[in-house]
C-alpha cells in the first residue's frame, strides 16, 4: 500500500547505546520499516503512533524499575 506524501509525518529515533542496532525495526500488520537511529524519517501516521506508544511504554517501564530499585 503506497502512502501519499501528505500522509507522512516526521519522526526522530534517538541514538541508542553503543551495543544497540544502528536501525529501529518497526513492523505493523506485516509491513516493515527500518529507520535509522539519530536521524529524522518520514513515515505514515500510524507508524509514528506505534513508535510513540512503544516509547511511552518503555518510559513507564523505566520509571517502575527505578521505583522498585529505590525501595530496596
């Protein structure tokens, strides 16, 4: 399915740790996107929403882990 230019939104994938892959693989409904870390990319809006959802979930996990570690 081809996306129109106006349907695309810009996302930024931050660079990861030195041992992480240089690209982020995002797969939704069998369609894969390989996005370079540390650069801006144009993706369909639903892919940007999935990236944002995954980042929010990771942030919530990080907060919970920090909370649990501080209780020890």
